[in-house]
């Protein structure tokens, strides 16, 4: 079955630095990958989607890469701020069935703490 | 434009009881998916509803059931509650043929089983 691993449970960095989070997956070749942000006690918020034929995607201070050979995605936050502190989740669609959209399989998440 | 609305926000139930959670999807979305999130874990897929039918189901027992109404809102029912059912239950809405554009999640219902 499909497996998703996010490199670490927690990442602590200094304000202004670049945070890099890793998502690895096995037993699967997804058509796309998504990243979500989750604050304590809240639902995940969609950030970015990257397709299998895209190497890199950017949105403001966020950058996502997708290496289908390594089966890995990297999520970068440049010029990090304390407000970026949250848990970041990587998600892949499960294989499609009968033409419907596959449900999302989530990693456990990485808790990012940005210190001032 | 309201996003996904879930009710109640918190709930405490006793083992063996039954519970119903409710979800109103984002305006324009036609598909509702339910997820269970245990503390320190990522959300786990329970099931998905589209056109008032269950379209996909995750690895959850039959004690978990659901319903979707003509206005796209949805309910999640859990029977014979176990202590292990304590979790944050998340509702996510999307377009059935546009889920790749991201799900919109509600803030969840925190269920505690004692």
C-alpha cells in the first residue's frame, strides 16, 4: 500500500532563514502532490499543488519541488517568520477508482517552529 | 463566502453511545469527504460522498456511516463508540472532478469518548 513519510516530526529554525521540509513516498506514482498547513485545533489549509510533470512551483515565499525519480517532494519557506509556525502536511491522492478522484493520503506532518 | 462549517465543535460521549457530526460544504462544492485525525497523526480518510452516494471508503469499520443531502451537506454517524474513536473529525469539501485543486477543510469536531 502507499506510504508517505515526512522527514521529521519537528523543525526549529531562526526567523529569516529558509525552512525545508521533506516528503517521501513509496509504492506509488501519484499524478500530483499537495501541501497543507495546519494550526493547532484547526483544519488543514491548502497551500500548493504540484503535478508530476512539474519540477517546481512557487507561491510568494513558498516553493515546492517534486522529484518523481526519487519519489520525494521538498517544501521550502524562504525568509521565514514566527507566523509561519504550524504543522505542514504532505498529501497524495490514492489511486483512482472508476474515474472518481482518489481520496487524499496524508503524512504525519512536520511541526515547524520559527523563533524570533 | 462561507467555507466549510462543522458542528458541533466539541463533543463528549460515553463508550457505547452513538454520535452524529454535521458538515456544510463550501459554496459551489459538490463533494464531501470525512477524515479522522488522532493526536500527532495526519488525517485518515473515512469516506467520500458525491451525489448523495458513498463513492469511496477508507479502512474504517461499518460503525462509521454517513449521508449526504440534496443541498450537499453531510453527516457522519458513529455507533457503539470506543475510546479509540476519540479524535478530531474533519470534513473536507471539493469538486468531484476538481479535487486535484485542493480540499477545503472545516475546523473539525473534537470528539472525546470516556
